[in-house]
C-alpha cells in the first residue's frame, strides 16, 4: 500500500472543503467507529457471523478492524472501483460516517 498516495487523496478532510460532520470531537474507535460498525457492518462482520456472512473478515473488535488494510477499508466504504462495495448490497454510508472513518485512519486509528 502506498501511504503517500493515500495521504494526498485525503485533502478533503484537511480543510479544503467543509466537513460533512458537525462534531469537532476527536474521532476514536470507542466513541465513533465502533458505533458505525455496530449500525452498518457487524450483522455480517460480527464475532458470531463473520465466517458465514462476512467472507471471513472479523471486524467485531478494535484489533480486528486494525488488522484490516486501511486502504481496503476505505476503498470498500467509498465504493471505489476495484474494491468490494460495503456495506454489501446496501447504500453507501453517510458522508459523515465515511469522513469519520477517514479521519480516524489519518489519526492512526486511536482506540480511546
Ligand atoms: C450483508 C453483509 C455485509 C455487510 C452489512 C457488510 N459486509 Fe463487508 N463483506 C461482506 C462479505 C460477504 C465480504 C467478502 C467479500 C465479498 O463477498 O464481497 C465482505 C468483505 C469486506 C471487506 C474486505 C473486502 C476485500 O476485498 O477483501 C471489507 C474491508 C469490508 N467487508 C468492510 C465492511 C464494512 C466497513 C462494512 C460496514 C460499513 C461492511 N463491510 C458491511 C459482507 C458484508
């Protein structure tokens, strides 16, 4: 994965355009990311179901999500060409949720 090209594709959250989110609180796994996964991902990627419904991708925990390539995660939630669009078979996450995931990855995926 090229971190450089990834960073340069993320100018969106660096102030060139207004953020779609109205909350300046720092994005953490516990406060922001886990609730997004609860709401939109864990019915397929939760501990009890990821083998049968989530293609073997376990995102039930902080560690499970961190283990996944950030590029793959972002490509999937942004429905980029060449990535498996997620949530599978459903509409894209809200612009704010996607922004939160980006911001979290840029911040080094803080837990708390
Ligand atoms: C309806 C079930 C379902 C939901 C909801 C879902 N996924 Fe998936 N996900 C899958 C399946 C099945 C796969 C295996 C690849 C495939 O079949 O497309 C997968 C694969 C992935 C992959 C790996 C893609 C790859 O190329 O290896 C990522 C990343 C991912 N999901 C992220 C998410 C995120 C983030 C959410 C929530 C926003 C989510 N998924 C919601 C079923 C789901």
